[in-house]
């Protein structure tokens, strides 16, 4: 009987081992997230949740300590209500269920406030960055590109200023291109 059960198990399990070694045609391997796969509000909600739950242990710890201090001074500094590190377990008055609920509610509220502060700071920074980018785009000056036209007459590279002597200089007249005529307005009554 044991051999029959062993043979049946072997026949049932053997195909599983044989076929499990082949890769499926449609791989289930995870792919990394793309940059624009999630919108900004989805990323903000996820970050807020992470910050809220991450701040919860710290806020619960500090809320419990501050509540112990409040209880100690509210009960006229009675030794039964000493705060946590100084408590004597033999005489300490335990927290009621309502006090424990208050501590938890205050710590949850503090954690949510931390997440809201983080969201507000990030929204302000994001808005400032967007405004700066818009201002830079608006104030951007496009450069003017001058391209040479085929068959155009080249401009002279350097033109000497006109001389005020009676004799025109032979070199200055020859340096001016014949195709360009520079007209000087006549100045009446003015002498150089």
C-alpha cells in the first residue's frame, strides 16, 4: 500500500517539477515604475500616509509623556500620578480607558498635522519652482541668427572715418567698396 501511495505521489509531483523549469511566455517579472506613471496628487497622498504612520510612534510617545506630566500637576503632584520615568508601580494610578483613547486620538491628530505641514511646505516649494520656471520662460530672449545669403554682396569689414583735410586721402577712398556710396549731408555754416 505504501508503494502505491509513493508511486501516485511521484506521478502527481513529477510533472510539476518538469514543467516548473520552463519560463512562461508572459513573464510576471515586475518592471520599475516610469517617471509619469503616477500623478502628483497620488504621490502626495502616498507620502502623507508614510509620514503619518512614521510619525505616529513618536507622537504617541511624546503625547503619553506630556499627558503624564499634565496628570501629575493636575492632581497636586500626588506621588500616585508621577510621570512615566519616575513612576512607582506599587502605588501608581493606571490610566483609564478614556485617557488612553485621548492619548491615542491626540497622537493621531499630531501625526496628521506633521503630514499636513510637510504637504504644505512641499506645495509651496513646488509652486515657487513652477513660478520661477514660468518667469524664466517668459523673460527668455530668443537669439537672432543671421545667415549668409548666397550671391549677396559682402559688407566692408572696416570703414575709415572721413577725414576733414582739404586733400582726400588716396588710401581711404580705395578702401571703400565701389558698390557702396556713402553720402554725407552737407553741414551749412559749420566749419571743422
